[in-house]
């Protein structure tokens, strides 16, 4: 059979399926391409939905990436909305299709099949979870329902609870505050943004609190309280009762793999559909792309489910080309590069966190710097926090995270590129980046982070994790007396304050044989102090990662953040 006469059936639209359909047509004008979509919207920008709910995106039509009519007219694709694939016969090469408008079914033959079933929002089996006023957000219909509820909420009934402090949960919390709701954010993990390391996530938690969001960490939902079928609030796992007029479930998603499992396709270790580099499943005539798939995972060499639009689009494009022609480029491993805006702060990451690397059995270290996003003398400079995660010994870059008001995206994008090509922190240290005062610094935060990592690899500057227990250490703070007075180091043990410029003259006040940790504002002066001490006979000297600034975020005085929750 020539590729020009192939019938390509695609199950599911949005990012993966719609990209596959368009690419297949571009590669074969003669192929028959049929796209089945169980909803009424074939291709839409689901990442924009929270912003329409909040009113930041005013025109709903802007979220429709490609309408069914556009796909029919421009690409001559047979689009069948409200049509659900309910069974696959791999031997007969047919798919059973149910028309959702009337429940009738028919058999549809295929030469190549592309699965893009996506993922479904996790709705926990809790009492009252189906009450009116409880929503999850996965498609435009969900979005419309939430938007209508938000628009209709009277002034005295604008209390919202968002369950889940991942990307969707944080975006919804921000947008609901924008719409005048009092928002409480509930997260089962002990931090917001669970994929991040805690020392970076804390900046986003602080931003939420600054903007009036009450944050409840380390507890989940136990029940939804209702009256007359209408939500009244929630009960948390520790018994805390929170009133609410609106509840948004942003707990996560579960891959829609039922169709694949029923026809005998293999799943990967994370529960997604297993595919090769050309997006072929265990049946080479069936392809898969999108949120239901396990992609090759670059940082560890394994596989992972990555429910992000970028990988879904790229995978769908390659699957469409290979299905229709038998040839395509191979899918490059994904890195999980992602970003979220939370009020005035941005958080982004790529690759592995320290926690994820250790969970994968990879020995790693990290380097964290706090630096200006552009030259400090140029107006508008703000600080960003950047963390590089690298393999112990080799320096191979494993991942990165950053938070800040500006410049976060471009640093993480650069590091995602380095990561994609298997680069190291030494490669990052040598990057030739563009520089002018409005845009960056001659020594960019990327360079600074890499320099810290290289110093450690070369034995010139060992680091101590910011959340380390400092008991038993000789702790030296080399900031000025005024700085120490304004923001004392939260050490939990006596601190010896000696300004850096006086350190050489006051070495006699320190015990050179005692393990020593040095700290300053963000770690720069402490490195200079560390080199002075090591070259003056001190046995062991470590630099506290991120200095007093990061330490106060991660290990704050009890009077600043009460134990248990942030309110």
C-alpha cells in the first residue's frame, strides 16, 4: 500500500491529535485522515483557560486554536466531533466509534491509528465531591462552567478553595484573587509546587501570602461539606473546616489509557502508553502522543509522563508524519521544562530537582545563587534565585530551577538547551551570552551558578545545603554589623559576626581546627571568606548555600512563620 492511499485515524484532538492530523496532511496530500474527538472543541489552548476565567484573556474565541471547520476546509481532514472511540480491534484494524449525540455505534477501519486520548482530572472519591460549586478544569466546557460561576458569585459569597498547589492550582488561585475572591490553597505535600525543591518553592509561597492567599500545607481534603446539594466548604485531613462558595480541584491528572490497555498495548513503568522514538506503541501500526504517553526522559535516561503542551505538540507532529510516510525524525528526550506566573513572581524548572535526582539513584550536588536579572546599576533591576543541579564528580547538568520577578524564563530555556545536549556546568560557565545593561550582566546569573558548581568540583569552594542543621559548626557571618542587625542569620546556634573586610585581622577569634560554615547575604562574600580561611590553616570550611537570604526563607525564625501552616 502506498502512503498516499493510507487511512489514518486519530483518536483525540487538542495538542497531540490536532498536530498529528495537520502534519500528516502536509506530508501526504492523498492520505485519508479522520480525526475523532469526543468533545465539541477539537483543538484549543487549554493552558489559557485559567486566564479566561480570571478575565485576563477577554475573548474566548482566542482559545480556539483550530476549529473543526478550519481543519476540514484547510487540511481536508474528516473531523468527527462528539465521536468516542470505545474499542480497538488490532487484528481487523478497526476502531468502534460511538456517536455521543445518539449513542449509535459503527466500525471504522484504519491503516495507521494514532492515539491522543489525553488525561482526565483526578477527582478523589470524597463525600460531597460532586456537589454544585465543585469543579475541575480540563476542557473548555469546564472553563465555561467555572467562568459562569465566578461571574455570578455575589459580593458576599466569593470564598474559594483551590485544592492542589501545582501549576493549575497556582494559576487558578492567582486568577480568582484577580476576580475578587478570598482564596485558600490546600496542598497535601509540605510545600507549594511539589516538583520543585523546597528552597526554591518557598519564594512562591511567600508571594501567595503577600497577595492574601491563605496556604494550608501538609494536609489534603477529607470531605466536601454541602447543604442542599450546594458546596459550603471543605474539611481537611487534620479536621480543619474551611468555608467556601467555590472549590477548584487541581490535584493532578490521570492518563486515559483504558482504550490502549483493552486492546493489549504495553504501558510503561509510570502508567503511560509505552512508545519508541517514532511514537510507535508496542503495535507498530498504532502510534500515541500527548498526556497519556510515556516519553523518553532525558535527565535520567528512563521514561516519564510529562503532561505539558510542548512535548504533546512535538510528539503529535512526528507521529503524524511517521504514520503517513513511514519516516520522520526521532523524538528527542523531554526535560519537563515548565513555568508558572504567580502574581509578581515566576517559577520555572527543567530536568531533575535534587529530590528527584536522589529518588532516581543519581548522586548529585546543587549550586544556588541569588543575583540581579540585569545589571544592578540599570533601573529596574530585581533579584532572581537560580539553582543548578548537577551530577557529583562529573558536573553533568541534571536540572535547574529559578524564581524571580523577571528573567527567569530565558535562564531556564538556556539551561534546558544545555541539558538537551548533555552538557555540564562547565559548559554553562563558558556560555557566550548576549549582554547589555538593560538585559543582563557581564557575569550572568547562569555563569555565577556555574562558577559556584565548578568551584566545588575543583575543590575550591565546598557548599553546605541551606537547610542543614548548623549545630556543632563554627558559624561565621561575614556581613556588616548593620546587615546582621537587620536580618540575623537563623542558625539555631551561636553565630560569630566578623565583617569580611576585617576577617584577616581577626582570625585569632576563630578555632581553625573546628568545622566552620561561613555565610553572608547570598554567598558571594562568604566564598571570599572561605578562601581566606582555607589558605590560613582552617581544616574544614563550607559556604552556606544562598547565604542568610535563602536561609531565612527556608529556615525562618519561628516568630515569622508559625510551625504547621501559613495563614
